[in-house]
C-alpha cells in the first residue's frame, strides 16, 4: 500500500513537471509574439523608478571614442524597453552655453540651461533636483509595449526601437508612433528606413511588377521618400525612365536624363546646381544662348564655361570676361584648359591677371616637361623677387616629373638644390639619388625621407647622424606598422624608443613589448593603451600610478558599457576614485 502511494505521488510530480515544461514552452513562444497580437487598451499609469546615467558621444554615436564632448542622459527600463532623458553636456560643446574656462558642464531642465564651469556636473545638478528616484507618469501603449512618459514636465525619448516586426503594415503603424509619442520625426524615419531595408525586394526582373512594388511603399509605409528610393534603385537597374517619371522628388541623375529625353528646360529649375543641367540642354540644342535662361549669374557662367569646353572653341572664352566669370575663375580656367589641350603657350598671354597668367605657364611647363617655360616668371614679375622665385620652384617640379637630376643644378647653385634632389629621390623611391646632395645632413635627410617612403629600415643604416637615424627607424616602424621590436632596440633616444615600442605593441596586439620600455611611467602609459585596445582589465591593475590606473579603469567601463568594471579600481587619487567611476561612467549604449 505504501509503495502504491509513493508510485502515485511520483506520477503526479512527473505530470506537474511536464505541465510546467509545457507552460514554460508556451511562455517562450508567447514571448516571441509581436505586441500587435495582444488585444489591450492604452493605460494611464504612474510609478516610481530608480535610474542610471548614460553618456554617449554625439559625433560618433558610440561611447569609448575620442570626441570633443559627450551628452549625458538619465535612463530607466520599463517592460524591457529603455527610456532616456537628456540632462546635459560635458566637454567643449557646452561652451556655447558658457563662453569661458577650460572645462564646461551644461545642465538642461527642459526650458533653460544652467551652467557651472568648475564644480558641479549635469549629473550632480540633476540628482540634487530630482533625487535618486523618478516619479514617472504617462500613457502606456500595451499593443506596442511603448510608453509616452514624463517626469516633472520633462519628456522621455526611446532608447531603441523594435526590430522584429515582419509585416510592413504593422511596421508602419509602429514607426508612426515615434512622432505621436516622442515628437521625433527623425526616429520615425530611422525606423521606417530600417524596415525598408529589411523587407525591400531587390530581385524583381519585370519592370511592370517592379513599378507596382515600389508604389506599395506609400500605401503600406506611408513614405514617399522610400517609394522614391525604391524607384531610383530600379531605374539604376533597368535604366527605364518610367521609374524616374513617377518620383515625388526627382533624383538629379533622373532630371538630367529627362532633360535629354523630353528636351524640357523646366526640369533644370528643380535642381540645386543648375549650371550643369542648363549646359546639357544647351549642348543638345547646340545653342550657348540657352545659358542666358538661367535665373542666377553663377548658373549662367558655369553653363557657358562647360559649353565652351565641350565644343572646343577657345575664342568663346571671352564670353566669360565679366565680373562673375573672373570672380569664380571661369575665364582663367577656360584659357588654361585650352592651353593644356592645344599645348599652346600663346593662350596664356590672353589672361590679364598676372598670377593666373603665371599659373597657366607653370601648368603647361609640367604638362609638356618644358622647364624653359618656367623662365616666364621673370617677365611676368620683373620687380617682385619673391614671385620671380616661383620660377625656381617650377623648374624643381619639372625636374621631379622628368626625374632629371641635372635640372637641380644651376650656374648660381653648382652644388645643387637639395630639396629638388630629395624630391626626385622620394618620387622615384631610389636612395641613390641622395648621393648627389653635397652636404652630409642634407644627404641624411634625403635617406630618411626615402626610407620612410619605401619602408626599408636598411636605408636608415646609411645615416651616420644619431638623431636622424633614430627618427628614421621610428618613422619606418610607425608608418608601415612593422612588428619589429629589434629595430626599436637600435634607437638610442629614450623617448623615440618608447614611441617605437608602443607602436609595435599596438600594431601587433602584444602588450609584452611594453615591458621592454625601461622608463616606468612610459611603460605604464603603453600598458594603459594596450589595456583599452585589448579590453584587458588585468593590464590596468598592473599600473602603479593611481591617476593612470583610474583613467584606464574608467575607459574600460566606458568602452564596455559596464559599471561593474569600476570594482577593479584598487588605487584612487584626488581627481579619480571608484565613486566617480560609478557616478559618472555607468555607460550603456542605446545607439543602433
């Protein structure tokens, strides 16, 4: 009897366990259901919640990067959704609120900005005013698990949006809430664009079906811009102009195509940069007077400039001889283009402005490799010694273009122009040219420059100047990211040796090279950099300098969006402590 009762109990326990497993499986399945499957009403709710601080770098959208300022947010989580509230800015961007001092803190209360440049941060301002908990109230949209929440009149925004919706119609309904609830058109656009890219079909071959498909983006997603994006994709794929004709906002490439097909100048008034569009129409019509129909001077002159170049008639350059043509250099550019096309120096003489006239001769000298044209500087600038010397620079440039070392030597300088020789050596990547430099330091500089250009440390070995030799080794290792610590060992300068070994460690992801640095403070800077790069908190713990140790921990807390990393802080200073880490750096990312 006792055995029978025990058997019954075991069966009941197994059934209960099975039932529990089924229940959990059902819960797991139901948890995957999209919120629109739930039948519920919007609810007005209020609650008290604790909050944390988020910091992000607006210029990059992520934390842990080098930026001039960071925005600070208070955040809380409700029903697995993150809500954020902007409370201030820290860094140089806050200077727009407070124009003096080196450190800036800007605190925002929804209507005004309060600033203290030296003491309290926005976090401290916020906590002083609201305490450690927030009284939150608002409307909760249970269908979408989305709340329009506020505290003391300050409205929260959404940290992220739901990316799991499959149906386009529901995606549009969901995305539309971001304007209604969070007053953020940009977030709605971001949401719509995400679902456009997620669901967009790029494989349709039939043009008729492709056009019909693109039209659905207005019907289902309510966005003309996405319809245009779809139409542009299929225009580029099929080159069928029907896709362009049905855009709400015509793409520039489409407009140029329609101008050609329809011969309708009215399209050109719809683009920002009209000159090219009017030029295309003028070129089709073979009539430069079309350019005069431009509604602004810049459009007219740029149209004429393009037309003249296309039709290869340099005599028409004089049509650009007016205030706008000179102001935007169209007149000069017209003559210089024809000078280079025809390789005719006489066209340079038509340019009235002396500096532009010289530029014309200089460009022609480089184009034709004719150094005699460089002498024109003496005729153009007979009394200005500084501008006359432009001719020497011109000859040097021709020498490099021709790789003709003889041009680096003149009657006035029989020893040669070291800069000219140096440039030829670097351009040709041939250190033997450096031998033409007749003074030692110039030759060593040349060898350094060639070594850095080609990444060959052996060239550095020819340098007998210790200072230049050290720079040469360090630059080659750095520029070419060489993992050669033995090369760094040859550097005698302590600071350059440190920089070299740090670069080798960083490039090879091997912090062991940091331990080859003799100076303790520099070694620990190297370890700090490697700790942050390799995400290795153990390296931070090795650092004895309290400020650097603290900085290292703070950066890793920032990079990993994890306040628990602050617990690894074992050394504190007057400017940095575990408390400051916990208070200011409990980062979590809420960027997409």
